[in-house]
């Protein structure tokens, strides 16, 4: 945080996170894009079955994540495999 305050530059350009309430669901996010890969997608809390498909969103054009633009050429996928 101090680096951001001192220089105005962010420390990292992407984050990777896991959904703690869902089996085998991982996300990588940048300022512009978000990729979600879900192998099982079942919620431990309510039992709902989430999508097993890979989802990618262009956060600049689609900030509400309504249009899945995933293609097999996702530049973010290489960070998760």
C-alpha cells in the first residue's frame, strides 16, 4: 500500500482468488478483464450449481458481467493452468 501512496503506481496488475464457498472455482482479474474457471461449481452453502463453463468478461465494456466473451484464446488463462 505504501508503494501506491508514494509512487501512485499499483504494486500488481492482476489478482488470483478462489471462491471459498464453491468447489474448484478460481478467478483471475485485471482492471480490464476477469476470467472465472469452475470445474465443479457447486456451492457448499446453499447447494446451488453454478456454471461449469469458463467465463470471461470485459470489465470496461461490460462492468456488470452480463456478456461472457470467453474464447479458447484467453490471455488470462495461461496464469491459471
